[in-house]
C-alpha cells in the first residue's frame, strides 16, 4: 500500500489504521471518542477529521474511469404478453424528457427507433438504414432498463429468470437468445 494509512473497521468505530499494525493493536490506540455506527449511541457525533485530527487519505488511482452521469429518471419496462405494440408505446413514455446527444427518437408502431441524426448503438437493437429495430426475443421475465447516461439513451435488458445465472443482471442479446428457458 502506498499510503501510510488505510481505512478499516474495528468494533463500532470507523477510522484510519497505521500501516503495519493489526486492527486489534490499532484499536487499543484509538481515541475513545471514535464515531459510532449507531445513531442511538450516547457517544458524541464527530466527523472522522475531528476524531482523528487528520484527513483520511485515499488510495484511489487518478486515472480511474469516470462514472457515467445519469440524467432524468431510470425506468423499467416489463413485457406482460400479448401484442408487443403495447410495450413499444410504453417505451416511448419511458424515455426521460431531457436533452439528448442524438436527439429524441421517434418510436414507430413496429418498435423501431428513428433518431434525427446518427443513431447510438443500443444493445438489443439492430440497425437497418436509419432505424434501429428491436431484436430482443419476447420474454415476460426480462425487464428493459431505460435511462440517459451522459446524454445518450441506453436501453439494457435485465434478466428476471431466477433459474439462470444472469438473474438480476444486465444481459446481452446473445445471452437472452440462448437462455435455457427459451430452449425448453
């Protein structure tokens, strides 16, 4: 570790542990006014800087990738069976009403998206000409997560089948098409 201190948890207190010491040895040296985790405690509530008299250093690399910035809401759509046109109408309503890098898409009755300019690449959609057509197989166990990240529309498929290894996680189109539930 490049820093002289590392963060750690000992008992109910959170603070810095000098490098080279065990948590138990460092806990014996910690001040008795360490900040408790429980708000019901009678201990005085102090910040880590007030408690330990120095800021806690961070070992985060400076070149770590920046997290995308969401804008608007994050909406989830579930196909409940029947004609998929209902799902496509909901998709139009689920797109957040914020400024978009590629412009707001027009959603056609067949579920295709048409952007005013160049289209972003969307997982689960295939491009034909100026339109993006949905390629997801119809599945009542998959959710579509619709959100804006850095001004770009993203539509991700989230697996809702507890029998698969991808349950609760984002899936690719290939993973969804080769799902064991689809094979049976």
